């Protein structure tokens, strides 16, 4: 019998079966011929026992082949089994990565580079989350979330990206004085839609790093406030709702977190569903959220101003009344509409034309990641690879 080339990888036992059938031998016959116990031959045929050099020599003499032929079959089969184990291991490791983080979204948003090599992909995920091991938690310490939705890996990925981008922004060292001055400057922007272009600059001058980061699917994130250090607060907005009321309310809410030092002295709050088109109960809100909500309304319109207006009109709202009230306190009418909707004074469908879009105005003057746009330092692969967290 001439040595044959292996087209597919099978256990050597498959070839032994063929030889036995060709000769009309049983496994017991082969055991007697090569001087092995029948159970040993059976285990070799079933692929449960490896062929040793001594057995390979005996098989070669029995079947008229070389011992090397049987050793080659055994080596090829063992190598194939090793590769199969490697593939299974890689699949398990990749599956674990997909459970740990929103890998597809991280790649789609160019937050990490793709790789067919699971070890490389693992390292990129660890670098992104700034962890030494995949067993380390990816969450940021002392973090909480407003509302009832649980915090997912997508929430954490978004917050980590905020922190990563914030390090590239220049801003004045934070102090209570420049923060107070900044609030006054921001308050002067509330009337004119075009003035949102100045927000990022004023916040930087006020010691706050500001950026815009499109939310990830199913997170419903509106914003977050975190601190790189005691002198570097960061506000990030998702602009999930492209409306002037949503923008200013969310920004003012986050400014409330800065004032209270949430994320530094208190828990970091991942704000979701700050603006949604249904009535929200505040009975179960945490103290930080009550403070931020109160701060936002006071900053935008003033509780007394708003309460007086509501009492004065007795539910008879109209565009002219809303516009006149807004003008009297120096804010855009859309901000008033948003406040009235939030208080359930008017339907969410009312006065929609007053809710002007602002995303196209603020993106050009703010560090932005989303809607197909990458920050300058991440726009080419070489730059992304060179950037160090």
C-alpha cells in the first residue's frame, strides 16, 4: 500500500477502518497481528488514543506502509484539534467582549479600531476603558443614574468617551468666582438662538470643558457632568433632542451638577430622559436631581416668574402671550414652551414651531463626536493610534 496524501483531517482510526474493511479483518484480528490489546486498538480506531511511534511501526508493517505515514496522520490530526481548540477559545473570548462592551458601536463610531485578532481587540477595549484586565469593572466609581433604567455597558462607554475627549479641551482652571461670572454670561445668551455658538467659549472661560457626544443606541442619555480633577469639570451633552428648550434645559441641569460638585464630592449622575414627552413624577428623584432641576428652572426663567405667569394666564396660553413673557425676562420663547410642557401646563404638541433647532449652530463651535463627525485629533487612523489616553 503506497503512502497517501491527506485531503481532509480525520483521526488515524478512520484510515485503519478502511484498511481493515479492505482486508476483511476485525479489530481483534489487527490486535493479534500487531501484538496489542483489543481495547487499545479500539481506542485508536475511535480516536480516543494517540498512535505512538511503536504502534506506527507495527501498523506500517501490518498494512504495508511506512511508520512515518501513520505518524504524519497522527500529527496532522493533533494539530487540527489544537487549532479547533484555539478557534473555540477565540470565539468564547470574542463573545465575552461583546457582553462586556458594545463592540459593534465602538467600532462603528471609530472609538476603537477593528481587528480579527481577538487578543488585539481585547487590548483595544482595555485601553478604551482604561482597565488592566477584562475582569476589572468598566464603570466609573461613585456613579449613579437618574431614573429607573439600569446602567449598561453602552452608558459606560459613552461616559468613558466623554472623559477621553475632555482631556483634549483647553479651559481655565475652575473656581467659584469664574463659574459665577460664566453663569451671568450664559444667561445673556438665552434670548437669541444664534448665540448658542458662544456657549463652548464661555464655558471654557468659566473653567468648564464642554463637548457634544451623540448618544449610543438604547441609552437615552441626555448629558453628564464629571471631573477630570478638582479644577477641571466637564459637561457633555448628547443633543438627543435638537430643540432650543431641550438644549438649554439640559445644559442648565448639568450646570446645577457642577455647582453641587456631583461627580467630585458626590455621585456622578448619568442623566437620561431629562426631556421626554410625557409627565414625569419627581417624587422618587434623588437629592442631586432635585437640586439640578430646581437650579435649571431658576437659571432659565426663575420659579417666581414662571409661577406668576402661569397664575396670570389661567391656562389661556397663546403664542403672543408666551412670546411676550419670554421677551420680558430675556429668554427665547421656546424655553418657556419647554417649561410649560415639562409642568404639564400645555400638551407636548403645542407651539412646536417655537422650538427652534440648534444642533447645526453649536456643532461648528464645540468639540463634537457624532452624526458622522469625528474630533480633529481622531479623524485619521494614524492620529487615532498615536493618541494616548
